[in-house]
C-alpha cells in the first residue's frame, strides 16, 4: 500500500530548513500541495523551489508564527491558492537556552510565543476552517523529549513543549465530533538544535561527511535524520490515520514510539487524610522507592563514538 495525499493541501510552519523542510517535502512527495511558512524569506523560497523541482506544488508565506493574523493568512493562502486546506503541521520553533538564573523574561516569553502561542493560533484557525467546510482535517504538532522529561538549561523550551502536549490532549476531545484528529510527534533527529550537543557529535559528523549514522544512534538511541521522522507526519496526515487522535508519538532513526499519558505510579490511602507527620512516617518510604527520573536519559556511548568537546578558542 502506498499512502497518497493527492488532492490534499497542507500548511507546514517553520518549513524553511531541518525537520520542517523534511515534512513539507515528504507531504509534497505524497501528493499534497504545500503552504511553506518560515520567518526567513530565503529559507521558505528554498523549500518551495525543492518541491517545485520535483514536480510538486508549493507557495511560501513569510511571517513569524504567533499572531492571529499570521495564522489566518496561512489558512487563507491554502484555500485561495490551492482550493482547500486539509493538513496543518505546526513545526516552527526557536531556542533561547539558559539556566534558570540566567534566563531573562524575554528569553522565556519569546520561546513560548513561537511554540505555544504559535501552535495555539494556527490550530485554532485551522480547526475553524475544517469545521466551516466540513473537512475531517489532520493536525500534527511537534513536541520534544525535553517536554516529556526536562533538560538542563531549557526551562522555556520544556514548558513550551509540555504545554503543546497538554493542548493536544484537550483538543482531541473538542475536535472528536468533527472527526478532526490532532497528535504530537516527538522527533529525535539531527538538526541545528542537536548539532551543538556533544553526545550526538559522531552522528552529526557522519551526516556532514555523507556517511550513514552509526547503528548505535539509529537502533539504540532512535536518533536519525529529519527524513526518518517525516514518514510519521505523512501517515498522521493521511486517511489511514483516521481515529488516531490525542496521541504523543516518537520517531527517530529506526524507532517509532507511543509515549504514555501520565498515570499515577503508586497510590496510598489513609483514613482521615494525610497530615505532614503521617506522610513522613507512612508514605515517605514508599515515595523514596518510587522517585521518578528527571532529565534526558542517554545510554553510555560506545568508546569509538566518544567525542571530547573542543575548548573555547582551541
């Protein structure tokens, strides 16, 4: 079976490079016409050119996401230029990494404006369009392992990606009657955002040299190329994914995953409720036995893949 998006129209935000460009190109290869959004004109134009060179249809909308006006412009462009609108992929994102005491209000606000507000306004505009036209649309948002587990220096990014998952679970309930699906993809892939992480250095070096990513990354870590994630986006955009909604799905390298929704790990009851003394005496031992890990959990690198980061000025 070959999944076809022939006759469908997709909007992809942040599609000028990296994961967003891979999603846009994959959707176009499957037959969809694509509205390519990016804040950088040259980047958006480059993705449009690649789609058109391969025989696809695409148009650029150059604007940062976040505002209601940009969200509506994306929907209007899809309908006016291609006669419809069926798929939204909210990929646009930025990083402003700093530890808590060094993170400014602006660092925090900028990241949430793009990731959270940008996702919210685009999804709201898309859902309104789907409902008005009676379209069983597909919405794919983009999360991160950081939003699931946390990561040092990424308070803003972790908050944003966790918020997206919370919104998706809510939207899946609200959109069910209209048969619109909404899901989150958690990619683990070589992009500009992972290029500076020493743990992934050997994988990035291989890609830069035109060589395959070492099997350890693809198989044990589930880390690969943007193209490894794009297939999941195309699947979720298709009719084959009808009824799949409110899910958080990981993709990278040779792996695909279903992330669990949060559930209690252990439950204890005490007649009359729990005061601090009773908690300390009766629940604390159980709590300590069930403490949950925090932060990214990476396996040890094989010796041949270990890289020592260069010192500044070296």
